[in-house]
C-alpha cells in the first residue's frame, strides 16, 4: 500500500502541482500516520527540518486506520466516509486543529487527483489490493 500511496502522491505533485502545494500548505509540518490492515507508515509533506530544529513535526501525527476496501469504496463514491467512520471501518485520531487541516488537505488531494490523467492504473491497483484483502 505504501508504494501505491507514494505513486498517487507523486502523480498529483506532477500533474496537478498547485493542488499538491496547497495540500502541503494545509498540512504544514504535520505527519499523517496511515494504517491498512497489517501495514502502517507515516507521511510528511514539509521539507525535512534542519538537524537542530527539534520538535519540527507535531508530537502526535494524524492517525488514520482503514482497509484498502474501505478506501477504494470511498474514493469510487460507493461508500460515504461518515458511514465508514460510524461502522468503525475508518478511524481518524487527531486534535481539533489537526483534523481541520487534514480535512482541508484531503479535499485538496481529491481535487488534484481528479485532474490526474495517469490515475486510472493506480485505481486498478487499489481495487486489486481491496479484492486481495478478502483472501488474507
């Protein structure tokens, strides 16, 4: 999943740089922790801090836990994010200001991704990952 997330972010950065830069500005120095079943990783959108810049990133990252299936269904418009949250299939943990920043960044990401002409193969990869979850 990490490779897919990186590829999608690279796609948005390349094909819709204004949306990517706006997303970076919305998140600032915040980290996003993503967990999909048995894989978890962290994303940071700000440049790496200087070695002496202790505390550059938020102490607690925005933490999102879900599955490839849930993510696929939300992105394809087959599932409402709020329904997924209420069903405990999507969890988001963060402070209030971080949640607002994450929501803004998420909207900017979706707007940018919708304009990426190279996104179709990545959505197929996500669908394959979602279908594979049922086998594990």
